């Protein structure tokens, strides 16, 4: 059984591509992902599961590391919440994206780093402790910064309630992380055993989210895929390049530079998709950038991890 879960984790990028293919051929297969069951939003529930699994891998020491490496953390967080939002906004303007795609792209830029960054950092032989700290801290402060930055960038053009978004992030992100953190604190040995299975579970859940969003927006994706995919790829590689630049200018060592670059390029795209669906329901295409970014970052990240490990 453990070997199956490890295989799912190892070949995640292949599985997510298969999920995308199935959702395009049979778009109604994952329709339930975007539905409600007894008043429960299935998409937000799935996101909560991913963040709960993240919480079970965290310890108080991960947050203490913030004070041990203030420069590295400051550089990483500054890049996360300044560079990524500005980059997303600039690309949306440069390519004249419509309102829905603009909102979706900006949400990809304003959400915290994704948990996959920790795995890719490990595979790339980067600084895993720094990656975990950056992911954890950027996630914890996201209820405040994500709504505020989103409001600053699009508030004058598209109306939404930042307070409601704050509450959503608390419910989707913070509460599951705290529950996972408490479980790890109370039952550390049990959570240690879970580590062999949780990455695969998170991978499957992310595949379901991506497949659900892509299936529901099949026509929109097929008619605008060339433009939005180009923007997504540019956003990813520019983020990686800028992460290298910021790390180098800050005087970090090679492992830390690789880590900051990966952390900057890997976003919690599932969260951006959930926020788009919840807070911009009239803009159906707002969920598309997050779904496409999730597919691309995991596919490209797996390849780049090999390149970093082999040649850096």
C-alpha cells in the first residue's frame, strides 16, 4: 500500500495531466467538485483537506525558524507578496485579458506559496527548512495580505468584499492548518506515520480540483487557451527568474537561492481557484488561471527539480 502512495506522489505530474485529459473529454465527470452537498462547498472542503495535511507536517519550530533566518524569510515574503501580485497585474494588462481572466491571474499572484514547493525544493536539493518556513508563514498571513493586495489591484474595477475573502481564507486555510498542527502536537508519532501517505492524498485532491475546474470551463479554456497558457507560462518562469535574482542580490547561498526561486514560482493555485469561485461567481473564467497554473507548475516543476539537482 505504501508503495502505491509513493508512486502517486512520484508521478503526480503524469496523474494531473491524465486528470486534465479526462476532464476535457468527459467534462461532467468532475462536475461534483464545484457543487454543494448539504450546504457544504465541496471545493472549499477539498482545499481544507490539503491544508490540513500540510498542518500535520508542521511544528512550532517551523515558525521559530522565522526568527533564526530573518533575512531569508523577509526576502522570500517580500517577493511573495510584492513581486508576484505586481507581475500578475502587469501580465494581465500587457495581454489585455478580460475581467474574469484578470481576476483569476491576480488571485494566483496574491495567494500564498503552495505546499508543492516544499516537495520540489527537496527534489532540487534546496533548503527544505527555509521552504517549509516560507510556505507556513506566507499561508498564515494570507488572510490579511491576499484580500488587501487583491483589493488594491482590482478593487476600483471589479467589486468584491475583502472582509468576506478574509473570512473565507480563515475557514479554508487557517482552521485546517491549526487542526493539523494540533494533531501533530498531540500525536507526533501518528503524524510521522502519516507522512508516507499524506503527500499522495494531497496530490489526488489537487487533481480532483483541477479536473473539476477545467471540466466546468472546457469551452472557455479551448477558446482562450493559447493566450492564457502563454501568460501562465510567462508568469511561472518570470517568477522563477526573479526569485533567483532576489536571492542572489540578498547574498544567499546556492541552496537558499534555489529555494526562494521555487517558493516564488509555486503558488497555492487551488486556493486562488476556490476564492475565484466563491467571491467572483459572475466571472466564470476567473477559476481558469488557477487551474491551468496548477497543472503547469507541477509539470514544469518536476522537470526543473531534476535540472537543479543535476546541474546546479
